[in-house]
C-alpha cells in the first residue's frame, strides 16, 4: 500500500514516518496533484 500525508502531520513527524516506512509514504503539499 502507498500512504500520503499532508501539512497537518508536520514535517518532523513525517520525517519519522519516512524513516520507518520508506517509499510507502509521501508528503502532499497544497496544489500537488495525485494521479490514481
């Protein structure tokens, strides 16, 4: 599965998640487009 997080998560917690989850998680910022 692939997970996405946004600004509500915060960059520090996102960094922790990224270390643990690697390529399975990405950050979406305002204006980003996600194609499914």
